[in-house]
C-alpha cells in the first residue's frame, strides 16, 4: 500500500502566513485537508488567512510570532502542539523581507541585520525548533523558502542574496543530515512571485525607488501566481525533492551559473553597469 502523502491531512505550521506565498501555502494545505497554524508578525493578517481557511472547510488558528526571536518560535511550537494535540508534521519557514538598491559598503548595517534577522535567522530558528521533533516522529517535512537570489547573486542585493544563499545551504545540509529519517526537506527557489514583498520593502525604506520600479516591471512580465508555486512545492515535498525552481528563468540561471560561473559573474557586472548608467 502506498504511503499517504505527508502534505495531506497534515498538522502544518506556516510562518509569514498573513500574505503572499505564506498565505498561498496555508490555503493549499487547507485544500488538502490539513489543519494549519498561521504564524505572522501581523496577527490581524494571520487571522484573515484563518478565515479563508475556514471558508475552505478546514481549520486554522492564528499566532503572532516574530521569527527573529528564538523564544517566540519555541512558543509557536508549543502553541501548535497544544492546538494539534500532538506535534506538527509539516513546517514551512516562509517569513521573509526584501531590501536592495545599494552596493555592499553602502548598504547600512541596520538593513543587513534586519534582512538576515528575518530571512536567515528566522529559518534557522524554525529548523532548530522543529527539526528534532520531526526526526523523533520519523515522518514529516520542512519547506524553507529561499529564492533564485540564493545562487543568482544579482548586484545591489547583497543582504537579500546572502540571506537566501544561506537558506539554501542550510536546506542542503539538513537534507543530508535527515537522509533516511523519514523527514523530507525542500528548498523553494523562485524568481518573481506576485506578492507584496517589493511594495513592503519600499514602504519600509529598504528598497529604493529605482530598484522597486524595475522589480515591479519584471514581476508583471515574468511573475507567477503564488497559488501555483505553493501547490508545486508541496507536491515536491511529498516526493522528497530537495530543489524547486518553478520558473524557466530560474532553471536557466541555475544551469548557467554552474556551467560558466566566471562568465556569469562578469555578465552580471556588465548588466549592472548598464542599468546603473541608464538610471
């Protein structure tokens, strides 16, 4: 008899579930009959996601959580376990922020700390707290939401690139450590997904106007809907597939970077000089 897919009827925890990809993951899990703990630093947004889950006929609960703080992630795990009446079986470390538009050396240390705090330490905290529980259960999975930025290394995006590269390395490390344990690890590395991360970065003053304008244009041209990305990634977790690169351009960059890394870096530099001069 085939083993039941781990994303079906799961006890799932999703960080950054109040909007964007996180909300898409929460709703797709609900469609699969899963109960979902929707964690977000914005509790009102998390509650909105729970309402949408309930409209789908499933159940969810909202928890405010700042993933940069290990004690809050530990409290999230405890609240989830109490609500599920047992351990979580699927964990999605999705909470993330964006910053960009300045070179290394000009980007403020405040921006470095902010981006790494959410994008990297948030994922580390989630893995540190939940991975031992999943290993003990011998079943389940973790999705870490990275980005094509983890290997594309586009200029003027230092903090974001570094945070996502580290998330990919963490995911690869855990996939090796958990091999044979029954716990699946998947790293999602998309290019542009139609979410509000760029607008949020502009509002916070972390992404400059020029960079945001370019990003919004590219998102309109090449961005995919978050719902499809969530479905594809959850299916990949069921298959124990480590890498998910949902778009053609993500896969093209992946291959180009590995076939000709020096040429790729020079090409990225030329493109950056052209874009800077044009601006």
